[in-house]
C-alpha cells in the first residue's frame, strides 16, 4: 500500500486556518464554523465527576480531563488491539496533531487524547508501545494515550454516547506486542469529540476517517489489521485530518 507524502502546499493549506485563529489581527475574518454536513455542533458541559475522574497515561502518570481546562481537547475512542478502524483513527488523529504542531501558538493550546474503550488490556505499557508505533521517532508532545478503571472509562464514554460491547474473539488472534492469545474483542462506535476551553463538548466527528497519506499505518499495526480493516483502509472514510484541523481552528477562534 504505497503512501505518498503530502506536498508542502497541502501542509500549508491545512495550517493556514490555525494561523488565522491564533496569530491574526482583529481585522482578520473569524474561522467559519464547520459545515453541518461534516460533523455535529453542540454545546454541552462535562460533569465535574468526569472531569475529575483519575486516568492514567502511557507513562503511568495520573491525569484528569480537568487538567486541560483552557485548552481545546480532541478525544478519540480507540483500543490498541482493534483490527478494523482504530489504526486508521489513530493515524488520522496523529496527522491532525502534527498539523496543529506546525503552528506553535496553536500547539500550546490544544491537546489530543486517545482514550481506550478496553481498559482491561490497555495498560500503560500497552499504550506506550502503541504510541511508539505512531510517533515515528518524534515526540508529538500534545498527544496523550489514556486508560483508567473500567468504571471511570465507561462512565466517560457513556456520557459521550459511545457504544461499546465485549464479544468473543471470533478467530485466533494474538496481541501484536506480547503475543498473548486474545480471548475477546470489543465492538464500539467510531467518533471524535472536541471540547472547548470551557470544557464543553462542542463538536463531534462521527464515523471512520480516511487515512492520511502523510501518516501511514505503522508496519506492526498494519500487519495486525484484519481483512475488514484492510478493506476500510482502501475504501476511505467520512472525514479527514483537514476537517479535524478545521474543527480545532474554529474552537481556538471562539471567544471565551
């Protein structure tokens, strides 16, 4: 599956909205809100109980969603042992983070979070290995992978309306990191949630994205894809990293 690196022009086109949001004068036009045909705009405050729920990142440090007040937060539901859509979701989220990082003023005000739907198996060690696959030797400093207790993780996903269900593993599959035989799978919905600086849920991208050409699926994760995952990779999805960048730019440009 050859992947062509995006041209400098495309990269600049993706970053321009962020420059407008973070470095422009007051005379510059505001970033337009995302089209309703791309995502869903809402305005819903997160409960304090969820903002204060203890989560654990890939280094073992305790984190809370409340830690990121004052920043735009992009949250993706995922799991490191997904073979169908999560590898594509993660590639697109990382590509979006790279585009945001290209503008320092934006980078310091945005956090990207991959929160697992499989807290039992997604330990900090598993998350750290997954992060290394996608970081490609770079730090991607504003991308966090989080896990937590089943109670807290499921409470967060219930609030956001994410469907998840544990089902038997229907074929012989082994953990790409440890080699352990997997005994179950998790079916889950495929969404990305955008929080504004007030920690209100403001925007949702629903469905699988199109994998970005500049961030291919890492070799080890690519080999882990199922037949369905390969079909998903080939057929593309319903949103792109460019559209996710637009959502970030819009929220950065919103008055507090």
